[in-house]
C-alpha cells in the first residue's frame, strides 16, 4: 500500500540539500521499501507539500488571532507609530526641570493604550489571512513546489546560491503581500475603530494621546519653554491616522510567524503527525527518534 502523500512530503522537507533528481530517487526507494508497486508522482508530492504549507500558515494565523497573539509576543508585538515612539523616547530623556514637571508620568497610560489597542486590532484581523495563503498554496505549480522543497523562492528575481530555509515564506511575501495588504487595510481600519473589549478603540486611544500631548506641548510653549522643547527634540504631534502603519506591522508579524512555522516543519516534520507515522517514517528513511 502506498505511503500517504503527506508523510512523504514532510520527510522531504528535511532533505534540504537534495536536488530534484535526488528527491525523486528517495521517492523511488521509499516506494520499494514500503512494498508499493510504483513511486509517488510529482503531482502527489507537491500535493503533500501544499498540505504541509497549509498546516503551517493555518497555525500561524490561529496563533496570532488569539488573545495576546501579537501583544504578548515581543517578536511580533506592534510598537507605537514612529512619531509617537520618538516623542516617548525624548520625554523619557528629558533633563529640563520645567518640561519634566509637565510631561513626567502624564502620558504613560496613553502611550500603552495605543500599543495595546493596535495589537488587539491586528489579532482581530489575523484570521482573515488564511484564505489568501490558501489561494497562493493552491496556485503552486509542480515546478514552483520543487523549488520550494529545494529551498528556492520561485518568485525571486534571482536564485540564491545557498539553501533558503524560508523559501516558502519568501514566496508568500512575493505573491501575497499586496493582496494581504488590500485585505487587511479595511479590516484593520475597522478594528482600529472598534472597542475590542478595551472600553476604547485604537483610534480613540491615538486621538487621546495626540490631543493630550499637543495640549501639554502648547502649554510649555506659552510658558516660554520653546527652546527647551526644541533641544529635547520635541515638536507638535502631526500624525492623524494609524491605519497604514498598523496594517504594515501586522503583516510583518504575520510573515515572521509563517517563517517560524516553516522552519519547524523543515526541522521536525514529525511534530505534526502521530506516533504511528514516526514509526513508518523511521523504517523508510532510517530516522532515529
């Protein structure tokens, strides 16, 4: 009886230095070892690869869509928009006693509320990415699949000389970044306007931060502290919307998580399957566990 296609593809993901011909030879040998009468076809192999990639992308979106999927993970946590981050850093480094008296501790909650609300918005939108990835995976040709198995991004303008353990992830970035941005932008914008259980939206938090900061800044100006403000690197906050920033950062985190899952699949495909599968593969490929 023929080995399940998924098991073969998982095992081949470990063959990181194999050429197409070497992989096919392994398939033929595994077929003989398992008592089958014919080797798996290329299309069956790529079908298995697609299944493996679907497992990885589904895992990524599921992880990020949970509570604190973004906010609780320092690797993907979305920070303050650049202008606000710069202002917070400048406030933390203040040396002028007059400015310290005005700014010290006043904006701490406002800064963190923005960070929390943006990350909650990203978590809310994360689950929507799965269909986009599925479409990209379904569209993989046999040729593209072979290249990904060999550690090559088929959408890259030039082939890397070394093995790329993130070939599938980089392929997804090449072909899904634009459609995901188009999908995410309105969903992130909608999430930024929603409460999401915080009692305020991300847009509310941002407007509160901007208004509160600018009011303090204007007060400092009327007190004759313009020079001190300038020396501290502080100016009025200009950014009015955070949707584009939040969307870009949410996607950065999503692709980072997809990359983590790809590495896990390549390094340990047995993680995704059961004990019986490990026994079968150990007999076929000599894997020791």
